[in-house]
C-alpha cells in the first residue's frame, strides 16, 4: 500500500480520459474512496481492479500486471497494520481472543503456538515480536484512542497456562490513559456483529476505514456505506456491553478463577 504500486498509472490514464474519480467509480465496482486510496498509494489495488481499468482504458494488460505485483507485495492484514499506525482512534470488537493491541507477550505466544502444525518456532517468535511492535503506538506522545469491546467468551477461554491467563487479565484491568475496555456479557444475546470480529479506524483528514477478520484472511473495507454499518454495529455493542468499571470487575473475577 505504501508503495503506491499501480496508483500513479491509474491516475494518469484516468486524467488522460478526462474523468474525475467519481466518473471512474461509476464505471467500476469500487467506491471513489477506494479509487482515491489506490491512486494515492494508501492501499493496494483490490482483486479485479487492474482488469477493469485495462478494459476501460484499452490498455494491453498494464494495470493488470501492476495490480498483481501489488497483491503479492501486500495482504489485507498488512494494509490494516499500516492504517493502524496512522489512526487517531481505533474501535475494535472481538469474540474469540483478546485484541492484538492488548495482548501480553505470553498470551500472544500461546495464541500462535496453537498453530504449531503450520508455523515453525522461528515464525511464531517473529509473529509475537510483530504483535508487540504494534503496541508501540501507545508509547507515542499522542497515542491513538483505543476503544475495545471483548466478548465474555474471551474471558472464559483459557489461552496458555494459568499464569499466562492471569497476566493477560491483569493487563486488561491496568489503567491506560487512551484505552477503554468493555466486556459484552453472554447475556447480551444476538447482535449486529454476531458474524465476526471487526475494527473501525478513524484517520486524520481521511475517510474512516473498517477491517473485518475472517477464518483464513481479513478484508479491508472503505466503502462509506459499509464503514457506516460497522460504526453503527460498534455503537450498538457499546450500548449492550458493561460500562468500563463493571467490565473491570468482571475481568478481575475471571482472573481470580484462573
């Protein structure tokens, strides 16, 4: 994404045709925000983008080849990490695990060790190091605001040995100036985000972006209607979840049972 590979040529050919970005958006399956992000190098071209642009601009596979190279260079999660580093506010919901930005090193290692059939010891340690590096954004002079909502099921799930669990739960209740944590109790029942974890990231001087996490890969979302849907879902979850003080009490109670 940061390389902008494919963005410059797309912009040049669009301008050669005399089209504004919204005119191009009307001819392809992506929003004007996606086109702007690709042209400015903030994200990689989505799958199929190169083929559509080549067909529109009558190019001999130029954009298709550039887009394929960009796809190899980046992943949706890689794009998410880059945006996370620039975000002013992050809103995250997860019902499976403690969000990566809040994981202790021991907990992160236990999470990745569950994939030891497909990951080597070296790969596990590299992933743990990456997860810890992500958290360095909170050490800045002006750290981002993080509002995390975790499902009570996350507190029930024992990841690692008892000491690892207690350390992780204690970390969740430690006061942090820019971090708010709420627990969504099991009694909340069904809700808009029952389908899976997601994150909304608010960027200075740029449209908000969402990220949906899946089984094998995630999806970056910047279509305004879908981002708005994610924002509304998070607001619903925040209303259903326990307030921060009661959330901390619940987390402490689970820590005592660990």
